[in-house]
């Protein structure tokens, strides 16, 4: 068994580097606990007229003629021929392709082959995946639900629930927010630090899609599936508190193929080749939202976004629908190039590849 409770495998001479990374991680954790100033977001007031306009737009999308394979066909023009064989998840197969191990996470799984193979033994075979079967039986509509504050007060929950596949990101809660964001969940896509501490999806068919950004994430996923504690060593590498359990059966876990992240970064967003720094990456890691869009294009015929868009001209506007953090915080993050992503999404909406239901990226239904 290659999965001991505390994974080893550091190369000779790597101890000093590991200690340095651990010190940096602890420093980041301490910095995250410091609140330099209090910044209150302004309340977002939605006019009945605007809410009605949004609802009419979403109904037109739901009731219009569905375009089989529409989103993926349009994206193929941006992608190299090799992408035609892209698979959304990693499966239990005889051998994994070598190109999975060219880059370290999140662009690949370099140095983690044995651990990945052991993890995949816990997951179902692809022929038993209802997500893939559903995608073939009719023209299928996906909606990727972002966590943007633009959702506050729109009361889109019942309309969001009408989509065939609903992809939610990170810890985006339901419950008291269901009137705006809905109750159903087909996929919750996240990494350890972004996952809800208490599972919020009551849909009996909801699937958790795990995204690997670093070596310790694989250890965490393995622990969650086996209902084990995360090894103490791996806790050092999480930049904030992570869940201690996910109450799902192993058949409801999936491991996102790093090809999705790499394809999103290099081929769609046209970022340069990955170049890892001492800590983290350059601004060439796509947000989970854009990666989810790429995933959705493989699972569904039509892809819509809801709750997307950063309105940086309103610095005090709410960043998320579930808290009061201000929009200005997005400019402080250093991992994602949100401006380049915004331009990319705007183009896809204008070209009709995807639909923006709430108009935060590009409002095709706004009067001005």
C-alpha cells in the first residue's frame, strides 16, 4: 500500500526545502488571522424591474431550443486537436498516461503517480458514472453557479434548480440563501481549503469533484473517502482550516483531471507555460469558475454562468452572495489574472458559446 497515514517520499536534500515551505505556510496562516482594517460592503438593492428582466432572460434560455454539443464545439476552435480526447475525471485504469505527470499540481501530478493510482482504486469505474450517462441521453443544459454578490436579491433559486446539471463552487452555501441560488446540486467542485466545513448539499445524487492544487490535497482526499484523519504533517501545508470529513460514499467522489486545469490555462486563457516559484505560481492559475466552465462543456451541450463577474468600479459592492466582504479584496489576490479571465468570458458570451444569466460578465439583456 503506497498510502501510509503520513506520506513520505521527499527526495534527498528536500528536508530543508520542506521546512522552509512549512515556515512559509505557518506565516501565511498567521497573516490570515490578522485583520488590518474593517471594510464593510455596501448593501446591494435590486430593483423589481431589474429582477424581472433577469428572470425573463433565464426563462428564455431554459425554454429555448437546446443546441447539442454547442458549447464544446465552439471551444474546440480555441483548443489543439489533442484536446478532442480530453476526459473530465481520472478513472481506475490499467495505466495512466505519462502526460499527466509532466507538471506538478495543479497542471499535472508529477511525482504522485503511486498515490494517484492508490486513490483511484477507491473510486468507481467510468461506466458507472451517472454524470457521463446523463450527458448522452438528451440535449443537456449546465449552469455553473458562481459565488458572486450579484446573486443577492435576484431570487433566481427556482430557475437555477430547473437546469439539468448544477455545478457549485467551493463552499457556496444553500440554506437561507436558497431563494437566490437554489437547492439542487449535481456537482460541488472544490479543493480542501474551499470545501464547506459542514456538508451543505442534501441532494442524494450530488457528487464532490476534488481539485488538486498541491501534494497535500491528495492526502486530504484519500482521508475524506476513507473517513480517516488527515496526517499531521499535511495540515502544515493548508493555508486555512479544512474539513475533517465529507459525509459521502466513495461512489460520489470524483478526481478532476489536471488536463482540465492545464487546458483552461494554456489553451483557453493563453497563459504562458507553468513556472513555479518558491511559493505558489505566477498569475497563470485559472480560477475554479473558469475551470468549471471547461468541465461543464464536456458534460453538457449548453453552458450558462450565474453569479459571475467582478465589478471593480464598485469597490464596496459585496464580493460574495453569502457575506459582506467588499469587491476590492479581489485585487489583493496574486494567483489569478481576473482581468484576462473577464475578457475571455466576455468574448465567449458575445460569441454565443456560453450564456451569462446574471449579466455580471456581459449583459446581453440589459437596455444600456
